[in-house]
C-alpha cells in the first residue's frame, strides 16, 4: 500500500525541503529530510487512507506544486526547464499543507499519528515517527525553517481546517 503513495510522498517531501531547506551541513540536510518525509507520510496516510483512495489519486494525479510554488515565491526561480522539474507534478498541495501543520505542532502530529491506528496502512509505532512528534534539539536546529510556524503559515493555512476536521470530526469553529 505504501508504494502506491511513494511518488507523492517523495515529491511532496522534496518540495518541502527545497522550499524550507536545512540549516547546516549534510547531517542537518538528512535530519531535515527525515522530518519532512515523516510529516508527509502521516499526512498522505491520513488523506488517502484506503487502497481505493490511493488508486483514485494515481488515476487523477495529485495536482502539482504550482500554487505552493506561487505562495512561497519558488515559481520565480524555476525557469523554463520543465523537464528538470517534472517531479513537481507529483506534489500534493493538501498533503503539503497538512504536513506543514504537523511540522509546526508536535501535539497535533502526535494526534495525527494516533489517528492512523487501525487504518489500512497499519498501526505505526510512535517511534517510527519520533523525529516528527518528539524532535530533539538537533532535529529542531537542522529544520529551523521547516518547522518555523510563521514561515510555514501560508502553506499550512491552505488546508488546516480540513486536517482539523479530519482529526476532530464535528468540531465547532470559533470565530
């Protein structure tokens, strides 16, 4: 089942780490990528909980990074070489937005991981997503930009209410 979502997970995690890169060397880059991948995996599994959902995504396509690129200003740096950026067509905007929400709120991330229990993706052990739900100082310093609430807000705000509705069905919005 996970293989069905792997192109979306890989592309969306890559988009996040390019838009909000690691600060530091190779170790920081690796830690940042792991955190992005964990957040995107949880978001994708929540968004596409069944094999049918994944199959529909495969048929319809995830939509690409166009709006995300525009919101973050990445589109100005892309240039005209569309072949070099073909992976961006596999970016899922909702998954990126949900992942941004999870990266900026470890408590919400823990609730999201708990919500995966009993799903068709299996019941993940909390340790499998440790860098997402309980980042240590090294994780935080490697992913300063990736976890910065103000920087991720434009992306997180796109679909945050959908995530909150998914995790808290029937919640009441307070204006």
